[in-house]
């Protein structure tokens, strides 16, 4: 019986660990989180390189391959360009452009 309880405890612990790594509508799995962080980094790097966008004014967040752009830009062209950059980034499925032209 003692070995049975030990086995049951191990199964419960492992089951909890696997559940913690799974994805839900409001949470990303560990792999999805890493993918999102990578996409965010790529988008930010491209925004910094681009002469039209001012990356310091643009916040980039990624959740399940959807990039959200927020913050303020000086022109409509900068807003459009930021969205183009995000959409062209490998791994991005969708872009929510919440940038505000000031």
C-alpha cells in the first residue's frame, strides 16, 4: 500500500506539472510564451531599424501570435508602417493596431 500511495503522489505531481504547461484561452503554454517573447523582440528590433517609426513611443505585446501595438506616434504614416512591420514578422498571425496619432 505504501508504494501505491507513493506512485499516486508522483502521478498527481506530474499531472499538475503538465497542466501548468498547457495553454488556455487566457494563458499561454511555456512554448507559446517563448514564441511570443521572440516575436515581440523581432517586431521591436524592426521598429527600431525603421526610419519612419519611433520605437521608443511604441509598445509591443504578443499573445498567442497576435501582436498588439500601442502608444503614440507623430503621423498616420508611422502608425501604418508599424502595422506593416508587425504583419511582415515571421510567426505573426494577427495585429491589433491601437496606436494613437498625436
